[in-house]
C-alpha cells in the first residue's frame, strides 16, 4: 500500500518585529556591513569650526531675494523642475568665465553628488580610482557606493604632489580615474596647474580636479578650468558650499567637455535638482560679489591663525584654503574634546596627531584661540623623537 507522504509545510519565516529589527538582520550589501554613515558631528555648540563652511550667512538683501524667488517657485511646485537646469547652467557659465558655455556645466546637489555622477559614469565594477592621501574622507565612500576600486598613494612629505610622483603612481596603478584635490582637504596644499597639465598630457584616464576651495587660494583665477580646451577627459569640480557661503543650498558643479556632461546626464536621477535649489542658487549667483565678499577676510584670518599657531610652537601645514591643519598631539582626541568642552568644535581628521580648524568670524576665531590657550599647557605634543 502506498503510503501517503504528508505534504511538506513551508517553514515559518521568523521575522523580527519591525521596531526591533537591527541593521545586522537586514540583507545588506556585504561592503556595507559595519559601515557607519559619513558625517562630521553636527553639535549645537557656540563655535563651530569643523566643516570648512563660510561662517557668514547671506546678507539680508540676498535673503529677501531668495525668499521672493522661492515664493514664486512655490506657485508651480506641482510641476517637476527643469531637469536640464538650463537657466542655472547659463548663470554658472557666466560666473565661471574662461569662455565656458552652459553645455560644459553639470550642476547637482553639492559637489558630493557631482562626484557620485562621475563615478557612476566612468567608474564601476572592474574600474579603479586613484587618489592621493591624506585627502577628503568622502572619496572612498563614493567609490564604495559605485563599486569602483579605490586605490591611494601617499602625498609627499610636504603634503604636495609633483608630476613624476603622480605619473609613477599612474604607471603602477593604471587607474581609469585620477582624482586630484587642490587645495587639498585636510592639508590645504595645492597642486600647480602646470603639474596637472603635464599629467593630463600623459594619460588617457579621466582626470578629476576637485577645486572645492579654489576661491580661497592666493590666485583663484589660476584654475584647471583653463586647461579644458586642451583635454576632453578633464573634469573640474567646484561648489558653492565653501567660499560662496551656500553650503545649505547644496549646489556643486562640474565643468568639462559637453560630451562629459552628456555622460553625467545619463546617470543622474530624473529631476535631481529641485526647483527650490535651482532658484536659490540663481539668486546667490546674481549676488556673486556679495556672496564672496568675505573671502579676503577669511583668507587673512587663516593666515593669521597659521602664524599664531606657529608662535605657540605648533606644527602647522601652510594652507591655501579656509582651514589649517595643526598639531601634533600625542592624544589629539583629548585636545579635540577639551576644546569641545569649552564650546569650540573643530575636526579630528587627517594624519595622526593633527587637528583641523577653519577660519571663523573674529569672535569665533578668538574663542578658538582662548580655548586652545587654556588646553595647550596640558596637551602632550609629539616631538620627532617620539614618532
Ligand atoms: C575637497 C572637498 N570636496 C568636496 C566637498 C563637498 O562639498 P559639497 O558641499 O559641494 O558637497 C568638500 C566638503 O568638505 C571637500 O572638502
């Protein structure tokens, strides 16, 4: 007699309650396991000098114009925005100069998003990005998120890079994308345009130059944008977040050959740049001299800060940006924390023993100096023999 097998019951799936589910219970991509979201601490303290912002808000006149533009845009927020951001790109082209056209501009939500577009278009599986450390801590995350291999080589002893140093790294790594940051974060050091010119002449890779802090340099017009007529694979990335005092507006842009812009347009999300972002950025650009009015002052503050830190026996990296890297401390976290306890937030970043502070208003910079003077006597400084 045939035995009837009992029909197999599907195994019950044990699912944690939605409210008790942990990150570890989720089917994350393996490379995201144990990863933490990027971000400098956003703390509500009196003096915040940790993310290289311009400390001055837009003027009242600019704010009024922004409010008017947003009110006008609000009337048609039922509609999608212009996904080509045509008017904004024309304004950006005018602001940038160098004879660039709007077809050479690619704007997005901060240069963070522009970089992601670049890696989505030119990076990806089996492709490699080469950059030079120490540098901006977001770069490995853009690479991870786009499945691009991230390979670094160290900067030289003065945190700079020569043509031969870059070329020998290219020879060795054979990257698809080379990312050069000038001025570099967190060192504030620059790479001469002539060096990047030679690199571009000797490689077929995409060369991305991150000029987020260009307006703070001694010669802001000495930009790699000038090289664009010579090199179709060069991309210069800029932002309105720093000198331009619009970090909250989230507007960064790439300047490149129109074909490169077409590649970036291919990977962007539809309507990636909201109508509100577009109109706010346009108002800011219409007031460019006013938005940039504090740049000279901030440059001077940074230079004075360098002198002051040096006068107090600290090791200071000479900067061309709005921030300074200084040290070296045996326990930099202790110094960071002691400053924070006194209401001053700076950044624990870069090579070991160093801290980074950015130029603030006179009141903020004074508060930093007062707090540091208080902390320095008990801070253990590293001397070369201790390394
Ligand atoms: C070198 C560098 N590039 C890009 C950015 C990001 O700027 P954005 O606000 O335009 O995304 C930063 C921000 O700190 C930076 O230091």
